[in-house]
């Protein structure tokens, strides 16, 4: 993708034009990001206390038993939103969905173990592990450049 910026001292309002042969997922995501001003703050609950979560400290976000949980370097928090809503608030360059119920932060991954047949084991810097669903293996390999 090429990015071009033109400076015009007479410009009163910023305008973005996307020139493409076809609208694919990448273009659609770009347009969504540019057109929405959704909040990027995540708040998590531990007991009765709510804390603002720093996305750079997130290891993974997962859904289990109807709840969405965020695992950070400081502990685990309950989120009061759906997984797809959390995904919209996270930076797509650092966070990737590895299954229907889990999103991981690539900055906290130590390695990807490809020795498992049909899936990939994700090993985090803190020693915990998770698994990529078969449905998402191709996407993860693309992200990794494999």
C-alpha cells in the first residue's frame, strides 16, 4: 500500500481519498478506522474496582463462560464488553485474533510452536500458552510471513 501526503496551505479541511482497483478487507478496515472515532480506552474490573488498562500491557483477551477477560502483566480483569467490541478498540498492528474466543498481543509473544499438526501453539513471555484455532492458522502464518 502506498501512502501519499500532499501539503496545501489553502486547505481548510483535511480530506482523505482512497484510490484502489477493488475494495478488499484491508481497504474496508482502513476506511472503518478513518471514519470512526470510537474510544480506545479499555477499563477492567477486579472486584468492585474499575481500572484503566494500558493496551501495551495486555497479553491476551478471551471469552469464557459468557464473560470477557483481559490478561495483563499485572493480573486478570473482567471486561464489560463483547470480544468484538474490544477488538475494534485495539491496534490491529499489535493485536490479532487467534480463535473465535481469543485475541493476543504480538508484542508479548515469545514464540510460535509450529510442530503441532493443524494448529499453532503460542508461547507468551510470561510462560503461559495458547493455541491458534485451525480456522485462523492461515491468517497467523500470513502475519508471521510464513
